[in-house]
C-alpha cells in the first residue's frame, strides 16, 4: 500500500471516530434534555431547541 492510500485510510478512520463521538455526545445531551423535564418540555419547546441547535451547527460548519 502506498503512503497516499495509507493517509486516506487514516483520515477516514479519524473522521469516522470523531463522527461517532459527536453522535454519542448529541445522544447524551438529548437524553439529558428529555430526562430534565421541569414542565417546560413539550413538543413545541423541543422543536425550538432542535431548531436553535441546527442553526448553530450550520453556522459552525461554515
């Protein structure tokens, strides 16, 4: 295997590992939000949280 192919494999593994960690962190935070319901969490509030989070993710991605 040449060095370019090895680099691509390492990069792919890195991206996969980081993506998995990000998904795990998002899952933990969603569980925290759902379990910490002090009466404010309903479908509308949860949708607002998701919209705000998606907006932030899009801003960071740019």
